């Protein structure tokens, strides 16, 4: 019997079978969870429906997180199928591509900064607010972040402050929802070759560097992240909230990640 047997999970952010959200869905399905999916636009609907079918689900709901109305409508649509659920996975982030290269100071714009925070951070809180009335006791909410929230990473630029905002949002949400037995955590994954990551200039060089320097001498996979997400969604993590779990093959722990002479 899987650790998520009998639980229902909403997964937001599957864009391809290389998405972190896809890895999460794969592992949660393996552990027995029933799944529902969101998609951003009609263009993505057929693709997400295909993945949903792969995991035994026919629940695909449009959700445009740049709009409060879009988020509200999505949860109203979900309620027509599920009256309640147990797990919410937020794997959504965006910043204009032109702001993910070169100098942070020179590339950042007011509009790009606002967009990165609205889509990558605010949307998690907005989704939780709409989900709250549907969540079962001991529900688990989780989001995906990255080390660029804490350290300056070349070309990550505006996404760094957005992920820092997201991690702070995790802590505030955990404190707010804890008295209702709802847990909120984040997973900070090492770099993974996803569609979103492809927008970061020099990303292939980043992958090679991390692979050569991590404690485990490898990059992590979407399945590595998915397994951690399944744990966070299960009762095995019942005492954990407000945490950021690092799934990065040990990279964060290194005090010196350069070659010594």
C-alpha cells in the first residue's frame, strides 16, 4: 500500500514530461494518490490531458494565476468534481526571458519584477486561500523553490528575489494555517533541465558545474523531487511545516565549491 493511498492531490504546473510537476505527479500516483491537474491556456490543455490520462485522471482544470478571478474559477471548477482534497502542489514560476541574463541591475524592470513575484510567489498564497475551505484535516501544501533565493546565481536575476519571497510566504502560510492542522512546506531542488530552466542564460554550464561539485557528484532528477513531494504529502511528515527541504545532491552544504590548487 502506498503512503498516499486514499489521498487526493491537486498538481499545478505540469508543462511537459520534463517538468518537476510531472515528476511529482508520477511519484504521487505511484504512492496511491488520486490526481487532478491544472493547465494555463487552451493551447496546453491537450498536453496536460494526456499526462492526466497517463496517471489515471480525467480532471484537468484551466487556471490562470495572473488573475484572482482565474484562480477562483479554477477552484470552483474543481469543487464540481471534488468536494475536498488533501494535497496541493504549486510548481509555477515565471519571469520575462530578457531579465534572466546578464547584469541583474541592468536587466531588471519594474514590470518584470512585479510579474516574477505575482506569478512565482503571490499565486501560492492566492491558491491556498481559495483551496482552504476544501482542504481536509492534516492537508499538505507545497511549492518549488531554488537556491537562488539565498545566493546570487548568475543569470537567475529577478527570479532570486521572487523565490526569496516565495520561501517567506511558506513560513507565513505555515504559521497561519498550522492551527487548522494544514502544513505548508517548500522543496528547493537543484538545477534540472526543464522548459522553464531553459530560459536561464548559461543553464547548461550551470548543470555541468553542479554535477562536478555536489556531494553526490550528480544532478538531481524530477523523480528525486517527486519522491520528496510524496513524503511531504504523506502522514510520514505530519510534524513538519514551514520548512524548505533541499533536494540538490548536497550542493547547498558546500562551503567551497571550487577546485583547490
